[in-house]
C-alpha cells in the first residue's frame, strides 16, 4: 500500500569528473536539471558521503 501524493522513485545521475583546462582543477559539471531537482545552487556547500562500494552521495550542508 502507498500513500497518495508520495513519490518513492529515486533518481540517480552519473557525473564524470572533468579537468579545467586552464587551472588543472577537477570539476563536477552539474546539469541545471540536476541542480533544480536537488534544490542546490552554485556556491552551496556539499558533504561527500562514501558509500563504501566505490560510489559517493552528496548532500547540501545546511546551517541550523
């Protein structure tokens, strides 16, 4: 049984790390669709969580 209005579908993205050709820094090029669904914006602080299986989760750090 499911509650009406509850969305239990998990969306996943695979994002490839890229190297900035000017600085050599590594970047994750998040798509606008991803940022919108995650509720993130440029400048947010993210916490990296190691899933211990070769994958990572990111979550937005909120103060308070």
